[in-house]
């Protein structure tokens, strides 16, 4: 009989502990208004990627910084031909395309172009530089997933 009471007491204490743990866990995952809190992905405030085109030899590094609902773009390029016209485009994950910058190449120099894309960083798939005849020079794809966020100061 003593064993039965001890077992009942242990079972009762276990039930109370589980119930209190459930209440505490519920409180931890609710907001101040008692509403469940959805997990929120951290906002991507900057990202960077680079690539070198095997055929053209051109290299581009793209750095993005979030600015409201858009992204400021900075592209550094090498391996472009002097006097050739170029255009930088940004492409969305939904197949949107936005012109970012136009310029004329300078031989042997690092060239930097800037512009803005009317989309948030997570909505941008890649950037491509095209010649005036629309042939591709170099394309840089942005990384996907948590690792894409390089922090507010660019890493």
C-alpha cells in the first residue's frame, strides 16, 4: 500500500510537472498579446558574390545593401574591353529584369558601377553584364539560404 501511494504521488507530481512545463513553454512561444509567434527569418541587409567568366575572362564582384524595399548595387569588374559598351542587369527570382547601369569599358582597369534594384535582396537571383550586342560577358548568381546574409557591414 505504501508503494501504491508513493507511485500515485510520483505520478501526480510528474503530471503537475508536465502541465507546468507545457504552460511555461506556451508562454515562451507567445507574444505579449497571447498570439502565437511565428518564426521570423532574419532580414538580409547585405550580400555579396563574385564570378569569373571562362570565355570572356571578365570578373565581377557584386555587393548589395538593403535600402528600404530596394537594394543598392555595387559591381566591381575587371577584364573588360576598352571602348565597348556594357550594361549591368539584375534579375529577380520571379524572372523580372532591371537595368542597373550603362558604361563604356576601360582597358586594364578595375571598373566600378553602381545602381539600384527595385527589389529586396532575397528576391534577387543574379546579375549579368551584357555587351551592346546583348551577348553575355559575366554572370554572378547570389547564394541562397541562411549563408547568404553577410551582415550589416558586408561581412
